[in-house]
C-alpha cells in the first residue's frame, strides 16, 4: 500500500485554513466562539498558520457536557478557534485519503454513506436473498470510544501516512485527552470532529479482513455496530469467535456482552425469529418497522408541540420533527403515522 507524504504544507496553508474556517462555522455563525474569532479573524488565521508552521500548536483545554439520548454520554468540546479550524483543515486534505481505505460496507461519517444508505442496503439484501439472510449476527464494541488504544490508532495512521510533521500533529491531538479506565494512552473523546474519523479508521482494516479474508458477503458496519447475515447459524457462531479474537488480539477491543445470533423473522408477528434492531429500524424479511424508542420520542415531541401556549407554525413543526420523519418515511409506518395525526397540530403525510 502506497503511503502518502508531503501533506503538512497543504494542511497549514493560509488558503486551506481559511477554507477550514468557512466550513467549521456552517450552522454556527452566531455562536460565541465564532463571534469571538471574527473580532480578529485574519490575525487569528495567520497566527494559527505560524504556530502550525513552527510546530508549536497544542490542543486547547476540553470542556465537557452530558447528553442523555439515545443514551447517557459525556461529550468533549474544544474551542472553535483554534482547534475546530485545525480539525477541519486536516480533514480537507485527509478525508479523501481516508475514505479510500474504507470498504463499501463501512458507513457513518462518510459522505453519501449515512444511516439511510446503510438501511437501504440492509433492506435490499433482505429482499434479494431471503435464504442467504436467514440468520443474523449482531454485535457492537464495549465502550468503543473510551477504549480505543492510542498506540493501535497511531500504527493504523502510519499504514497510509508517512509525513512526519503531520503524524506528530495527529499524535498530539490523539494524546490530548486521556480518560481510559485503567491507564493512560486509551480513549478518544466523543464530540471531536476528528474522533469520528479516527474511530472509523481503527476498524477499517478489520472491515477488509471480514470482507476479503473471511469472505463475508452480507456485512454492515455503522460506527461500532456490526450486522452480518448468513444462511448458516453455526457459521455465524464460528465467525463471532474469530471476530472476538481479531478485535482483542489486533485492536485491543472487546465485544459487548449483548452479542447475539438469531433467526430473522418474516414480520413482527412471526414468533420463530426476531427483527434486526439496527440504525433506528427493526428489519424483518417482509417489512421494516421503526425502533420502539424512535416512535416513543416522536410521539412525545408531537404531543409537546401540540400543547405549546403559542401555536407553532407548520414550517417550524416540520423542522422540529424532521429527524424522526426521516426514519418514519422509509419504514412501514403508515398506520402509526395515521394514529399520530390524531394528536398532531399539522398532518404528517407520506404523500410528496
């Protein structure tokens, strides 16, 4: 595999830093960090360029906050200037290089390969090959972000990159926070712009092993959630053991205890199997349903909007429920939406 060099000067150029600034501020133009940066924008960009050129840039202090949906997580946040600009500057140059490493069955944080692209592919193979998708192996990685080993990640970066100044910068960002359970040098922060790409890279060569060495035909990975479909239950149990060994031996990662192999049900009434709970959907051979929590959250949101003292406009209502609607319109949910419309301030319709 050819390694890439001579990238650092592209990343730290004033042209690229200005481009990174314009990308990083999208949707955040009125945030405090952007407004503070804009008081001395040109001087800040030039100062950042000089820091990067001299190799004196250091990652700023993190602030943290918690989110509780879909589950409780601690999110790490860096200042807009200089850190978010630096991360975008790196990705402007490295994103196409890193994306070239991923298999076609790798999803999450890749343009054109988000939740819906993955869901469409799962639906397609279930429709196309019911016999070949009789059983499902479903697993995810225990505390994925907090247990990513820094040394492993750095080694993976060096499989594609050879620019020493760039690698030094990436190493500094990786080592800028340590929150491993038992030792330093473990964990990357949820919330960092670069972290989502680092996480994908950690599993990139595992994806190639699954597809090219183990010859797994129906394999899907979204972040650390993995689904494999096959006609043979014993094969999937054997593959699970090999996956656990690979992740432990080569990546120092552990499969979560809720791993499972099960027959895929025809539909939600079929008691001889189960649906595949993945990507906010529950997939069956003959239908796709919304995950229960997605439906509950949509119902709560609609009820809350209906009870507002100041009536909401139709445009604002549609924007408020857009995320859930994105799931609903790609599932077999017409009956559920019809019931929801009885309490909705505006009609939610599948008609376009």
